[in-house]
């Protein structure tokens, strides 16, 4: 968001500076930044995971203005629990799988670009074995 403000100030400065070149003063105001959300997907190398075990997941994320970070979430019922984030490629996380009787574990990744736009991957659901 700081970059958006900087771009707006820079645009105003340029308009004021160039206004004295003859032709009048033109001031543009608007959002001079990226408003497009990044693209993100998630995958796991395992087809199942043991209760109490660890599921390693990896995310692929891209955006024209660059990826700031990718956060990983586990669904616990209807609640998305943030597990942590990775600020550099390869974006990956080791998901602790609770031994609480669940038969599946569901996770997703949330990518954030340099302008603060966010997007979620599709939900990845992996069977949990006892």
C-alpha cells in the first residue's frame, strides 16, 4: 500500500513539474498500481498421510508485479488456521496433521503480491490414515 501512495505522489509531482512546459497543468488522480490478484495453486507429494504425521505441501505462485509471500492454512472444521508463510521460492510448508480422528486434512495457500493483492488456491484434501 505504501507503493500505491508513492506512485500517486510521483504522478502528482510529474504533473506539477511538466505543467510549466506550456500546455497547462494536468493533474491525474487514481490508483496507479497493480489491482490484479496473483495466481496460486497447491500440491502435495503424498496421496495420504498418517494421523499425527506431517504433510509437505508446495505452492506455485506468480504475478506480474512479483510475489511477496505465500501463507499456508489448514481447515479445522469451518475455521482456517494459519500455519505460517514462506517468502521465497520454492513456497512450501510442513503441515502437522492432528491425531484427532479426522479422516482427511484440507489445506490451501494464499499468495500476496507486491501491491497487497491476495488470492487463494483451490482446497487440497488428503486422506488421513489411522
